[in-house]
């Protein structure tokens, strides 16, 4: 055994460490970080040495027994993670590593690493992703003494569409176990609908969403972000999603994918309504693109009854105030009020560690009295003939700043969306 940490339960004690039939050398790391060789005795297959209160004033000591020739005791510098390779691509690790928007999860990720003074510890090699389900297997057999550089490979499980944030980690074989960690992110572009067609995982370039048959959490932004939903008023009823009756792919290309979801409805009290009672048919087109972090949404409410006014709006997204496209920050008035056709709004996280949201639309934004953002049609109430449809279109995205929302809005504008 060449490395040990002794936790001393008394002020001065005798520590015994098993040897491997070699002449014993023992080094002690002092409280100031310097190393010194201390006297040790070998007898009957054990090495004994005495530590004084001056040597271990806090009751803990780091000792190295039978130091290998390759070990540098004074190493205080972590190793480097120099690159990540996958699917024939290599990304140099000059900072956080972004693998980009991928059509499918890489089967393996290879992490290249090096150290200036000590070899790398194969038992410390890790690759982790916060949203990954299933075990990530790591092969670090190419690391270890006496080499000071090498690589290890992580085999990933099958992963659904989404955004995956994690890190690669490695420690050196110094007594300090200096550790390096490199953030790694990637997104899997696409749409995956559950077998019962009541839920879908959707992801674009850096934006992940969950869509489910939940009247008040129809779209959830990010893995743990806020949720939003559509309210339709028609034929005297406020109408909400009760369940999905179908989920049909309407676009499937390497750059864009879309699904159309149709719904059975319920009233404000949760009572299921048949088609005649609802007098309304509701569907949603949900699209992601490989070069955008947004979910593009078009909701359609079709009037199946007599000609009448229809009232459709989306909500109720919270935020720590909100920022409009002119760069102005606003505090909530805690009243219903008009924000206007401002192009987009940014909603900072309402609590620490939460998800900020960008909401882009040519339609009319408004405040609720609960300090949340709403989106209305223009005009808000539309006289609709039998068979007529009221559409609401917008883009939604996780965002860390107004600048991110502005960039996505400009990209959408340049593509002709919303015009």
C-alpha cells in the first residue's frame, strides 16, 4: 500500500500499515503542504511509525508508504482534459465542450487527458449526464502508471431527444488526488412520442421540451422549467386538453421535424365533453429545427357550432419580471394589462436555479394579475363562422438572457417565420 489517510482518534498514536515485502519508506504531508520522510520500522509483515501532535495538529494525516518511483509527492496541479472525440469528430477542450445538436446520442465518447507530473488514476475516470437514464460504462484500461497521458471511453445508453448537460472527470495519482472536470453538453434533435401517445419528448439545438396531455402543463420548457397551456372559450365553455386522440408526424427531415397532436377536451370543472358539447376541435402543430433552440407551436381551435366569438389565449408563464424586445425590464403590475405586440419577451427565472424562458410571437402579449405572461390572438375575440379556425402561433425556448431570445427571433424572422 503506497497511499493512506490516517484519522487519529487520540493525540499521539501508533499507525500500522501492511507492507508488501519491500523495504519500508514512509512520507508524511505536513500541515503546510510540505513532505518529509519519517522513521518507520518493519516487523512481522507490518510497518509501524509514530506521529506526534505537532505533526498532525488537526487529528488527520496523509502518509505515503513505499512510494513508487514515478510518484511526485509535491504535485498540487490537476490534470488536463485536452479533447473529446466521438463519431470521427474531435473537439479540443479549450473550455466547456459542446458536441452540438445530434440526430442520435453518440454510442461512445472518448476523453483525452494528460498530467505534467503524475500518471492518471483509472479508477477515478467518470462521464456523467444529468438527464441520462441508464448506466454509463467507462473503460479506463489505457490509463495508469507510468504513463502521464492517455484516454478513457464512455459508452452511453440509448437516450431520447433532449438536452444533456454533464461532465468528464479524472484525477491524477498524486497523494492529493488532484481532479480535473470538463463540462460537456449536447442535444439530441428530434421528437419521440410515447407508446400511449399521451406524451412527447421534443428537442431542437439546445432546447428541450415535454408535451403531455395535461390541461395545465401541456408544454414544459426545459427538464425542470415552467409549463404553459392553451385556453379556448367557445359555445359558453372554457375548454382544455383532456387527452390526445392522435399524434401524427407531419414533417421529418434532417433539419426539421414536426408532429400534429389532436385532443379530446374537458370543461373548466374537468368534465369530459363530446364533440357536440364542446362544439370545438383543437389541434397543435409542434415543430423543432436542428439549428434553433425553439419549439415552434401553432394551435388551432376549429368552431364546429354556429357562428360566434371565439376567445383563445396561452399562459401562464412566470418570471422575475420580464424584458421586452426594446431592452426594457419590467416589474409585474399584478393586474391584467396589455404588454402589446412587442415581438418577444424574456422571462428570467422566478427562483434561483430555475429556467429562464424566451417567448417569440407577432401576437399580443399581456400580464395576468398573478405575475405571469399571457399571449392573445389579435383581436382577442374573433367572430368565427361554422368550420372556421382560430390560429395562435409562437416560438418558445429556454434562455439565459434577452440576447439569446433576440438572436433566435432574428433567425426566425430571416427564415420568413411569422410573416
